[in-house]
């Protein structure tokens, strides 16, 4: 969930919390969007992919 539009769309569907790894350059933007929508955001610090 690295983009604000994902948060906006999720809020439209009643999502109340997100868990994400964090570490994106857009973390602050996503956190602000979650706050605006009343969505709880937890950063796990765990990334589950390889390049």
C-alpha cells in the first residue's frame, strides 16, 4: 500500500486498519491519508519479496 489512492479506495469500502512493511518514500503521505480516514496503520518492518 504505497500510494494514497489505495487508502482512499479502501476507506470507501469500510477498511478500518492496515498492516504494511513501511520503508516507502511515500510512508508519510500514506500515514496522513490513514489519519484523515480514521484508519489505523501498523508498520511491521517485515518485507516479503525479493528483487
